C-alpha cells in the first residue's frame, strides 16, 4: 500500500524543515541569515513568485456541461433510443403521407423528451456532489503581514513566496507553511489539520529525529505553523517554506481532488443489466425484422419500423430516472437527519457498509473543550457537559465519578500515569512538546524560576496509598445528586474566571469566544452554573498580573477583595489567584480549601499525596488537569499596574498558596454518537476512529464511545502504520479500532486496506483532514 499513488505530493522528497536549524533552512531557501529583519526585496519576491507560482490551491479540473451530459447518456440503452429516434426522424422526412409524418415525429419527440428528462434529473441532483476542495479554498488567509525591503507591509496571501518573513498575531490565519524563527507564547489551533482539540504550543528549536524525519506527525512538529490554521495566542515571526499545493493543506487538496470514484453495487448491476438487455433487445429486433420481411412480406423499411417499435417497447427508459429520483429522495431524508451525502449513489452503499471510519474531533466529539469534573479535598462535582440551561444543578456531587483509575492504568505508578497522560508535557526523544500549555513537566516539589531539569513525579507515600482518600471513602456510602448553589460555583471557579484574559462566546457558546479553549472551558462551566462571568470580572478588576508562559506553566492575577468572591475573612488583604499546571501549583500550596471553602476556619494542611493521586486518576481517563489556587497579601504589597514575574509566585521562601480544587477538562464525546455506535454494533457494523490526536487521549475517548474492548484494546499510530508492509497494514486495519496521530495519507491507506479485505467502508468527518 505504501507504494500506491494516493494522488498526493511525495512527502519523502520534501525537505524536512522541522528537523533542521534555522540557519540550515536559510541556506536551503537561499536567503541571508538576517532575513528576519530585512525580509525579501521586492525584486527577489517577484522572481520567486515567477518560480514558485501564486500561493493558492490548484483547482480540480472542471467538468464541462457536455461531459456531464455524456456521463448521463453514455450507455447502451440510451444508444438504442437515439438510434430509434434517428430512424424515426428519417422515416418522417421520407414519409409519403401526413399521418406517417406526424406519427414518426411524435415518436422522435417522446424519445427525445425521455432522454432529456433523464439527463436533466441526473445533472441537477449531482450538481452539489463535490464541494470539499472548494471548502478548503475558503479556509485560506486573504492577506498577511510580511517584512519586505526592511519594512512591515500587508500583501495579498496569493503573493507570498518561499523565503518571505511573516509576522503572526492573535487571531491571524496562517497564510502558508512556516518554519518558526521567533515565538512569544505562541500557540495555534490545528484541529482541522491534525485532530488535536487544544492549541499547540510553538517553539523554534530543531526537532531531533532518530529515524525518518518525515515520520514525525504534523502535531508533533512544534517549530512549524501550517497554512489555514489559526493563531490562538501570542505572536511570532516565521519563514515561509511552502506555498500553494506544496503546503500540508495543499496535500489534502490533492487527496480530495484525486480520490478514485467507484461505482456502487446498484450502478454496476444496472450496467450489467443494460448490456444483457441490449443483447436480447438486439436479437429480438433482428428476429422481428426477419419475420416481418420474409413471412409477412413487409417492405424492408416497414419491417425495420416494426422491429424498432418492439425494441423501444422493451427498453426500460425510465429506469435511470427512477433510480436517480430514489437516490435523491434518500439523500434528502438523510439531510433531514443531519447527514450530508456528497454523491447520490453513496446513499445506496450505506446499506452495505460493514465498517465506518470516523474522524474524532468535531465528529465523535464536540470540538469544544469542556470542564467535566471539579475535584475538591472532599467531594467530586460532575458537570453536565450537555447543559443548555443556566443553573447550579448542572454541577452534581458524585464521588463515584472518576474516583479510580482507568483499568489500563490501575497497576501503574502514579508518576507513569501522569507522565503518559494528556496533562503531561515533556520532551520526547524527538524533542516533541505536548499541545497542552499547562502540561506537567516536573516533580511535585517547590519550583524555582530557574529550574529546567525534568524529574520524576513523586509517588504518594505507602501509608497514604494504603488509606482511602476522603472522596473515596464518601464514594462508598454517599449517594450522588446533591448540587451546590451558584454562590459556591462562583467562589470555587472564581480563580479561573478572574485569572483569565479569555472572552466567553455569545450565550456561552463558540460564537465570538476569544482565548485558549482550556481556559474557556472553566468560564463556560461557570456560566452554565448560573454565574455572571462578566459581572465577576468587572467587580474585581486586575491590579497586577503574572502573564502566562509555557516556561513556568501558570498565570497569576492580583485583585482587591470582594465579599461575594472572597468571603469577609479577607477584606483587609489583596487576593492573588493562580491557575496553572498541578505540578507547579501543589508544591507551592501550604493549605487546601476544605471542600472548596477558603474561610480561615476551613483551611487544612495540604495533603500532597491525595492531590497527586487525583491527578493520576483524572489523567488516566484522558482528562487534562488544571489547578486553581489562591493566596492573600497585605494591602499595598502590590501596586496598580506593577509588572510581575514568575518569582512573585515561586520565590516566597515557603509554600503560601491554598489549593481550591482541580479542573478536569476534555473534548467530550457527543451523546448522540455513543447511541449511534451502539446501534451500529447491534447491526453488525464495526466503527473505527481515525484521529490525529495523541494515543492516550484517543484511547480514552474510544473507551467512552464503546470502541475499546477486549478484542480492540490498544491503538496504533500513524508513524507505526507508515513503517508497516502492505500485509502488516491489512492486519492492523482489521485489528485496531483506534488509530492515533494519523495523517490524511494514513486515512486513505487504512480505508484501502479495509477494502482489500472485503470490507465496505464509509468515511465520515467534519475536518478537512
């Protein structure tokens, strides 16, 4: 399979920009090392535009109207009808009396009407079939900020060339594939391209590859930004290394445009029936002519007329129209069920499908990072991820919810679970960094601003491991169902609201939202917990802040106290809210808020072992974990607008914060997908998930969807598939239900492998990949 032409660019011949230093990239493109400051000259840019062409995707060859007409009429039965019509027209012209003229012209008109009607119905119904490539073009940027002739200029994206210097800012759509030269807290949303639901942090260092550099998945190329993706935070300067069809989105465009069209079973059967009908009609017509000419003594032309009339009577001229209208009716019904069918005949194949291959992000999941649970020192609050009404009852105490590790991690050390889980952020042998900005990188001891070494996460002590945690004890005997009031939700999630620069979308939805999806998940949960998010922000404006950085993994803000947010115990203090990676927060915590209450009388010594185990539990279920902490300072300790660094939080000599709770966040499965998969399994249809996301997250989502079982308990990754032979790929396609870190090329190979094993496959998804 690896040798098949999938219609895409041969990536093995592409220069591995991510695996080379900036200087090597400059040399490969033939630009000076100070290009970031000077940019290309206008003359050089024009020359490169002539060489590389415009930065736009090639359009698929347009099908002309004549080609569309021929596709509808180019079959044997229509050929017979046309032949009959021609003969009838000839007879009408040569007829001696008016009755024969009228009769023959009526026959010509009827046959022509049938052909025109069938052709028109087919063309109209197929008119909206292939729109995927057009959708890709709509994703591209319209213009970009470049450095040209030493100045910042905005130019049309179509005029960008390899070697250009692009400046990126929050909200920009990346105009071409870039090798990053300078980044300032930059992250990009690449869900449509890679399948990752959270923004990917970007760096500038070359990625070390032990084998083939091209085997590194796109989501792991953290020193690259790709065309058509979105900048979710930060700023950067990048070197254009590919434009137009040479970009990664251009590769997908080629795949979409060159997918081989296959006839469905019904269409193949119609072709076969048409050929046999043509054969028998021809034999019958010949026999009729012979009988009419030799036995009934009709003239040659009259005998031919009789034969052709019999032939026309036997032709099912309405067959194609009936089939087309049936398809159209079925497609219309599917559209009412929110299922879009790209080509009419595909609706027939759905009835024969044995395997459904589906994208994950946005198809099986919501593509919306959501807070699913909030863990305090005593209780676990489950949040209704499908909430549509604003009420505190969307939070429900359920100490049995996620109170123990997932089965595949029960016998692992906490450090192994955390470091393998979605909350981890570590450099692998390829130099990869996780896409989760608040990821865990170090052990659970007090952090300093200068530390950089990676260390193991401390294990809970043996005594602590032997004892039940408060939440585990209550899980055994406390019924679920209790809900907090909105005042409680406001207090425990207040740190996540105030310690954030995000803007919530309209009515708590995606429209108009700005900021990191992980942080927005907290704001959205508070909103649907009946908290006035905007009011909370306005009531306690920021006095000073420690801005978030991927270096130290937290953000802190200082506020004046407000009784509604902070209780009356702190009215003579300044309040500090800190939100960040648990490994950075827990070592700095002296106290824990008893069940989220930070009244002075409810503060307890921080139980480090308990919190480490809770992180391991949540991580084992594919959740990303964020810690909300708070502290207090004497009034006047911080001045309005004061510039604060990480040492403001980290270097106070001893732990001083209070941990309020842990936010467990994920992109949850769509509830209707869980039901749909169960129905598919009941009908004997296998469902496979093919995603660009990480293996652990894919397995966790797969477990929730019912895709992971004893027979299909593991996942395979795209790079692993690339290393397989054709036979091994066929075995893997049948063995695994979860495919992670998969590229668009992997998806096509998986489907072809399944088809070679006799499977009838349906592919669905909402991303362009």
